[in-house]
C-alpha cells in the first residue's frame, strides 16, 4: 500500500456554481486549492483528477428518473422540475449542473477506489461532502450525494464494514437515508439540533431501520455549542462506536460551517477545534481501519476567513505534514485573496484557541447541562442496540 495521500482535484469542480448570490460560492474551493499549493502540500500528495461518475455509478444511490431530471435541468435550466428539488432557492438549476455534479461525485468515488485498492492510504476530496442529496431529489445545495456514492462503491468492491463520520453543522441526512437499512454502514452525525437548523432531522431516536438498528447515530447539539462542548460530544460518542464497529474504511465529512463566523448556523466552534477533530479522525482511521481514510469537505460559507484554512489543515493532516496552528498564512495567498475578493485574508492558521481543551465524558456528566443531555440522549438511544453500556 502506498503511504502517500491523494488529493482529488480537477479545476472544473469550481463550475459547481448556483449563482453570485448563493451561499455556496465556488471560490471557497479555488482558494483552498491555492492555499494548499502556497504551503507546498501539493508536493506531499499525489494530485489526481478522477473521471466523472457515470450513470451506472450514480444509480448505486440515485434513482434513474432523478438522474434524468438533473440532466434535463442541466441542458435547460428553465425546465427544472421542482418535484425533484431542482430549480429551488437552495438548488437553482444551472447549465452544466449534471456534468460538474457528476465530476465532484467522481472524485469521491475515485478516492474510495484508491484507498480500497491500496493505491493511497488516505484520499481527500474537499469539493465533496454533498451529504443532503437524496436518492430521488436535490436538497440543501447538494445535487448528487458523493459521500453516499463513495460508500456504495466501497460496498460494491467488497467492503463489509464502512463507518461514516459527519461533523458538518447540518445533519448528514442524505447519507443516513441511503444506508438506513444497511448494517454494513455505520453513520455518525454531530450537528446542530434539528429544532433550530435545516434539515430538521437527526434526532437521537433515529437509529436505523429494524434490520439495521444502531447503525445510525445522531448527536443533536444545542445552538451555541463551542469548542469544549463540541469536542466533548465527539469524544464521548465517536471513538467508542468506531472501536466497536471496527470499520475496514473510514469516510469522514468535514463541513466547516460549525465555525462561529459561519453565516448559516448557530454553533460557535473555532478553526482550532475543527483541526482537532480532523486529527482525531486520522487517528481513528489508523487505530481501527488500517489507516484507510477518505476525507471529504462539505458545508462552509465563511468562504475566505474559514473554509480554505480548515480544509488546508485537513489536506496537511492526510499528507502527514501537519501545519502548526500558529503558522503564518503565506503572503502570496493573502494577496490573491484580496485581488479576487477585495477581502483581507486571515493572517495565521489558527483562531488563537490552540491548544483546545475539553472534559472527557468518563470524568462524569452534569444532568442539568444541555450539552451533556444531548450526549446522553444519543448514548441511551444507540448504545444498547450495539450491546454497549450507555
């Protein structure tokens, strides 16, 4: 097995563009790639452009009629069919939508194939993580669910246990739905509580179908949760479940919209805590999945201040060349940011909160604390189904 990581990248993924007023600004992808290059990380990974996902691959998750609807809307955006979630405010149709969505999906599928085959130990597709798309509908800025497609491809190749960890601020509903009845896939989502945020799903009681009870795990975090609570919740649930499940491959989604500067949600997590979870996922992959790790992007709408730094840390961790949080951001990148956006780019690879600290769950919990109540609700809902003590 190659010890090198792969970075899945094709410049054409920046064509995933819903329009100038849409929060999903593709400049976040371009600026992330430029920051990766500015740190020289492109020399520490194999940069690979996979082919777009073909129709047979898309149909591993998506219905044929939905794929045809996307293709029709891609050819004629004015004819988008709202019954498929297309042509809406969240998912406006645009020319070439099918092609670029299939390209992004292809990068995640290619990442999964490379890791499973041993061509790479880790693979990153920060353009991916489009976790809301359903088998028959677009949703939440997501047309094709590349995360689900990557997992489905791993199963097709023979994987018997795949774990998916989603730390986007929004519930990973599309991935959960795709594998709701499949005990071979463990989906874990930490997200803002559905009472206060789209898609209003991801309650702790959502634990999988009867044939796969305990295969879906949801930690619904109170609005306002910051670094200490977020990390406490992650470590109170995720490592124990991964240790029990023993996945052959770990797939993780790293939406950067948990950040306190993100305009679309209400958590208060820093870049430094995001980096800490990325490191934790990397360690879990090595401890329980022989290092096989597919890491994806996701949401994130502070497109200059947060997203490029967060996902550059992710690439660096996968490459085995972690960037110290106090490191200065290269001036060449900051100049490009200003030239392209007229915004001042951040100066360091930290929010000044490193090292982050949190209280371990084993030290006890406070029954009056809303964060601890959320964690306990998840443990009580899922752990007995998996034969674990809540």
